[in-house]
C-alpha cells in the first residue's frame, strides 16, 4: 500500500497489483479504511477439510466482530470465551443439537448469558456455512433457550 499526496494536499492510498501491466487499486483518503480494504484483498485463509470451532472463531473475530458496534463486539467476545471453553477443539461436523442443549443445561445458573451464547453460536455457524467450513444445518435450530422472567423495572 502506497500513500500519494494529491495537488490539493490530501493523501490518498493505493495498492499496486502484480499483474503485467501493473495496475493501481485506489483505497481512498481514510487510512483505516484503506488498511481494511488492503487486508481484505491480501489475507488468504486456508480452509481445512476438518474445520474446528476454533477455526471459525478465529475468522469470525477477524471478519465479523469488527463490523459490530463497540458494545456488541465487547459482548460477543465475552460470549465467545464461554463457547470456546466448551467447543474449542470440536470438529464442526460432530457438533449436534444435543451438544447445544448440554451447553444450555451446564450454564443454567446464568440463563441470560447461556441464551446469548446460543445466539452467538448460531450466528457463527451461519457465517461458517457461508465461508464453506460446513454445509450442515445449524445445530441451534429447534433448541429452546431458557425462559426468562420479564423485567419489572
């Protein structure tokens, strides 16, 4: 990525391709957005045939979480820690709905957190399907979360 100062004094960022003849890809004047576009074009993720939940978690934290609002991103990272404690090395093709139910039962003392973790897991699974890590249906589908009392305040 190369900065170039325009006549107006503004700095624009570009990337040169390795094609012949060499071409420029403009990224614009915002350095942070330019870095993001540069990373999207240059970071290559190798998909493995036996993808684990940790593989999905790593990519999800890099690609999906930064697009969320700051408070949502903070909450998702916290919930993902709970999920990693249970599913860290689990191959995606071996995660079944009964494992989600067991996770909810194990975290029955914190029902709100357990429900939120189930929601984050479901979102991560849908991303994993889109990225090609798995083609299995979402194991959260049809699993009821904890029922919560309505707020009184």
